[in-house]
C-alpha cells in the first residue's frame, strides 16, 4: 500500500488515501506526503483514529516538533488538558467541559476565528501544522484554508513590487486586540513581544512565492500604522476571496495537515459554550527566521 493524493479544490488541497497513521510510515510514504504538502499546501486524511502518541510519532517524520508554551497562549501549565507536545485547539478545560462564556482562555482562543498563519508571532515561525479532529461538531466549526501562493500570483505587478521587501510586526497582542481582548498581564505582554516577518516569502520546497499574511500583524515597518494596516486588510480581503478558499467540514478522525508558509486558515463559529469540539494539533518547527530581527531596533 502506497499513499495516494487526489486534488479536491481547483487551486490547492489534496486528499490522501491508502495510509494508516497508527503505523510507522515507509520512507516512500513520508516522501509522497512531504511532496504533497509542498504541492497542495493542505492535505486531508480521513478515518485516522489516532492517539496523541501516534499523532506525535507521525508528525516527527516531517521535522522537529514546535512545543506550545507560554509564548503561544495564556493557559498556565497546571491548567493544560493535554501533554506538552499537543496544542489544545478544543473549547475544553482540564475537566473536559466547555469553557465558560467569560473564561479568559475561551476569549483568547476565539482569535483562531481570524485568518492567520500559526506561530507567525514567533521569531522562527511554524512550518507545518497537523490538526486531528477527535470530537467534531454537527453544525459550524469548519476550518477554512486560503492559498497564499495563488493569492500572490494574482496580484498585479505594481502591488508585487510594492510589497516585495516589506517587513511586518506580528504578535498575539495584535490578533487578540482586534477582537477586543486586551486584558493581558505584564508577563503576557512580555511573552507576546512582537517579532518581524517578511511580507513575501518563497517556499523552498516548491519555489513558489506567497504573501505571508496573518491576523497577528499589527504594523508594517516604516509605514504609519493605519496606512500599513489598511494595506494588510486589503491584501487579506483579496487573498481570501472564495476562489482561493477551501472549507473543511470535519468528520470525526480527520487529520488535516497544512503548510503555514504558504496558506492561512481560520476556525468558523459554532455553539462553543454548549457543544464539545476536541481538536488537537501538533506543529512542525520552521528552520529559520524570515528576516533579521535586528531591524526591530530601528
Ligand atoms: C489551529 C487552528 C482552527 C480550527 O489549529 O491552528 O487555527 O478550526 N485551528 O480549530
Ligand atoms: Mn491556527
């Protein structure tokens, strides 16, 4: 049995079959999947009833794991529901019950409903994310993906030239602030210190350029904030037009893998105060910053 991939959207997204993620993968399957991520940006696997350990083992085929920690979230170690390798993307507390409407963690996590790229607020941002749907919702709770390579290709030359060397500040302070969540402690503010990222990047695996957009952007270096952010808003609207977007309607035990360097994603709303949506993410670390951080001092 060798893994097979079929494209399921006009511009990106592949569906993978003939692979069982509970078992160690052959080198050939790892290669097919890795090349598939480079080509399609997003890969969908169905019917993968995996444990956290199996998810972690599968993920390690693609590089070092990026650990979620206090620079990624406001949840304290003692309140974590999952092990240190898993990002908890559910709406649940440690008791496995939905977080209360006014729970800080819930309000913070609602930031996932904005278009973003994972860990773009880290100096070395994430490469791949792998999201496993353990308990999924009947209504709402889809995940949407947008192809930032197709979005880049569709820009006119003037815009490509304008943004080519732009550098942005990214921080969780900005994405959470957009939804009105700004009650952060001194320590949290320090953990979420903005980092710099190039606005245009080239994916070394596919050679394709993409726009590196994210809700975490709060400034374009060298531009007045409203000017920079209105450009980011325009680019984001253009880049997430329907033709570049795939909506993933979750079935239980789907696993979706995406390349954060060439796609954005967001969660869609559901009745998260009453229903359970248990999603668990592993993340593959990136290998380098997109831009020198020293520029921040200017
Ligand atoms: C993530 C994320 C969206 C969702 O796992 O990084 O943003 O639909 N998830 O849960
Ligand atoms: Mn995310």
